[in-house]
RNA sequence: CGGGGCGUGGCGCAGCCCGGUAGCGCGCCUGCUUUGGGAGCAGGAUGCCGGAGGUUCGAAUCCUCUCGCCCCGACCA
């Protein structure tokens, strides 16, 4: 393609609204433009990148036997009503009515639709297993779209769905997807991790996320370099590092006037927060109970929710009523409330509220002074130890680029997607659902591959393989060499962008670096008189002199590796 | 849903407090010169100052309402 014939509106300065590096660069390099909050237009270069990403996705999906289909983006409400998600999902779903006043929505995902299809068409175990996938638009009325194309209200997603007779089949298809995803993200040149994740409202038995490390990521992931444990902090387990005090603490109430929070009391007594018990009075479905975590830890509400179901924080008046003292002085010692304590409190001696206005109790020994159910209910953080091998864990921000879910029968049961087994017995289909965000692959690739001058695309998903840059097209030799090389490259099956603009060298260099095509062939008058052109790596900026006839061959070699 | 910020030529911004002819840089157009890292000179075009009301002789500027966008937190199927 010729630069003069492709629309690449580069910007010298970054628009003020962009914050994330990938957003700034994709705007500046002329890849995308914003239509409205969370709605983006993909310009020609971005379109090329997306096509290359989607090609890789299709190849790997096809390789595991997945079959591409296309489902509507516009859905009738009744199917969503049958699974309960019509009401379970709130404002995040775009809803509308058709001319007949029938309720409709724009699909946020396609479990309902694909399960409806399965319920209509699959009747026998002979029809199973199946994997169906599509690359389709999804709509989510995000409360806060952000970071350019990372979190938008309309986006394309590769979503696939597996249908099996039993758990064993599901497990096979789940692992097939995991392998396909590894191939896809590796081929796209991303650094990524497969981590355990919370199935959330997708429901079901198990889930993993594929995460690309980046400071603009919205998820936090716990990693153990030693044993490989990796999990989203929304469920990650860890063992907070145990601390021991030298001196013996005897059980005593100490005066802590007006000191309520752990930070205040810890500062007042000059004792580290890890020797405190943070006591939270919560109201569950069976009444009030205390949740206890170590002073330097945070309660993980999702973990607690899994243990006890719905709960809420007690109000001020309730605390006074139940414990006879105001928040800030409550503690586990000296009451018979049900207690759920974090495992980090199992050992050691602690200070906690004395359930007495203005006092804390020092010397509380968990096994002697109170009973509790022991669980991991803290939020894993940097410095904690791996719960599997004891190594210090690391915590990193990451972009979610894909996920895989074991759904089980969550959708097949309500939508009556069943098959008859060999015995003529009706059995619900076991399902899995698997997503990839192609735009997030692109954004993550830019986040992970850029420098001060612009984007550095991984070869496989770059909009073009090579950019040919004649520095002065007024020079007949330079111009004709560029044309000859451009043609030769094309004939070798290499996708080339020829900067045929009548522009100064500086502009061409700057634009080329911004756009980020991995190889540049620079044709300058002086070097050409010596019989050479230059081949430059966008990433390393290293330059090699090559005779023009050898260029196509050399680049083909580079692309293979 | 809480908190903060911003809307002025295509882009980045100043002007707003203290009301009085709408400015700067970049980009764009024309000509000449230039050509290895965003050129120089000369000339030129482009603004319902987000929108609606109000105050005033007069509003980009003051007041009220509204719409949009961004950031932090919460949420995220």
C-alpha cells in the first residue's frame, strides 16, 4: 500500500483526553478516533491489525475443531428472562423495544443465544461434542469506559462455546481452549499468564483468565515465581508473613482513649499493625457475626461471601446494641458471637478492641481467648507468602485478554438444552464458554511494545511487515529504487507500506517510528550511490546496509524467524 | 454510585478572577527556496468560545440550568 493512498492521520501532539500509553499512541499514529465515550472508529491501520489478530484467532480455533458461526447482536428479551439474567443484570445491558413493543437487548455475550440454538438442534449424544465460535460485536453500557480501546461500550469479541455429554468432555474442551489461547497469545507476541479467576456471574465450576502484564491493567494478579501459582486477587490465596514478638504479653486491658482504627491505636501504642486484630461486625442472613483479620490485612469480601452468603456491615446503632460499645473498641474476646477469622491470626498474640469504651485488650491468644472458624478471608498482597510453596509472592497489574469458563448446566437447564443418552435418558448438555478480546490484544501489545518514539508492533500483528522509505522522491534513482523494492517485496508475499509522500525525511522518520511497522527500508541518495539501502529494525534501531536486490530475500528470512 | 477536572479554528493551549474588536504554537492552502530525524521566507483560509436561559449599554469572561468528555474510587456477566 502507498502512504499517499491510505488514510493515516498522524498527530504531532497527543489529544488531551488520552491517558494510557496505548490510547495516546493509537490516536497519535492514526489508528483510531473516538466517536463518543467508549465508542471508537478503527481507521485503516487499526483495521489491518485487527484482521491479522483475528486471522490468528481463527486459525487456532479451527485447529481445535471449533466451527465459526455468526449470531445476531440484537436479542429478544425472553431468552434472557429464562436464564434470569434479564433481571440479574442492571444498567450495563443496552435495552430497547422493537416496533411491536417487544423487549429486546443488545448482546453483552451470547450464552443465551448459543444455548437456545443447541436446545433447538442438538437432541442426541451423537451430536456431541460441538464447539461453536464467532467474532462478533458485544455491547455493554459500561459505567466508565476508559483507556481508549481497552474498555469500550461496543467491542468485538471472539466467543466460543463447547457442548459436551459430561464433565470429562468439558474438561477436554476446556484444555483444548487453554492450549489454543496459549498459541494465540504467543503468536500475537504478548507476554501473558494463565491465572485462576472467579467465575462470577457467568456461574459454573471453574475459570481461568489470560492476563497480559501492564500498568494500565484493571486486574491485579498474584504470581509465585517458584511454584507457578497464579491467580486473580479476586480469589487468590496467600499466607501473610508471620511475625513474632520477643516479649511475653500478659492479658490486660489498656487505655486507648479516642483511638479507634488500627492505624490510630497502632500509632498510639507504637506497635506494628500486624499485632492487631481488625474486628468487623457484619450482619449475615443468620444474624450478626464478627469477621477478624490481622491489622495489616484487608478483608476480602468476595471470599467471605463464598463462606457465609450475603452480608452487610452493621450500622453504628446496631454495633452499640449488640456489643454495647461503639465501633473502634470492638473485639473477639469476651463475647459469644459467631466469629470467622483469617488464617493469619492462627498463631501469635494480639491486641484487639476490649468491647469497652476507650480500651483495647493486649495479649489475646486466638486459641485460648476466643473460638472462630478459620478461613482465608484476607486480600492477598505483595509480601505475603505463596499458600502452596511458601515463597514470597508478587502482585502485578494486568490486562484481561481472554477467559475460559466451565459453565456446566447453568444455561442448558433453564433453556432446556438436553440430549438423549445411549439409554434414552434426557440429560442437560454440559457447556463451557471462552472469550478473547481482539482489541485488548492490540492494546496490550502496544502497552508492552513501545518506546518514546511510538509503537513497536510484534511482527505477527503489525499492520504491514515493512515500510519502504525513500527519503527524497525528487531524486530519480531514489524513487525508482523504492518502486522496484516495493514491487519486489509485494511479489515475495511481503506486505509493504511505501512512503511515497513528497515530504521531508524528518517527517517520514517520525511517522514511521510512530506507526511502528517492525522493519524499515531506508533509501537515501548518498547510501544509494554506494550501492546500498538500509534495513532498520524499529525495535533496536540497528541499521544494516544491503544491496537493493537482496532486500526481499533478507526480509523474508527475518519474517520467518 | 461517590470525588475531582476540562469543553475557545483540525490538534495542543492562553484569554475568564477584574465584562469592552478572540489570540498563540502546530497543522492546513499558495508561491519560492530547501531535502538523512516533524525546514525557511512571503502570503492566505478557518471560530454560534459545548448548548439554553438570565444579568448588563455590552458576556468567551458574571449567574442558573443543561449536554459532552477525561481522571480517581466503587462496580465489572
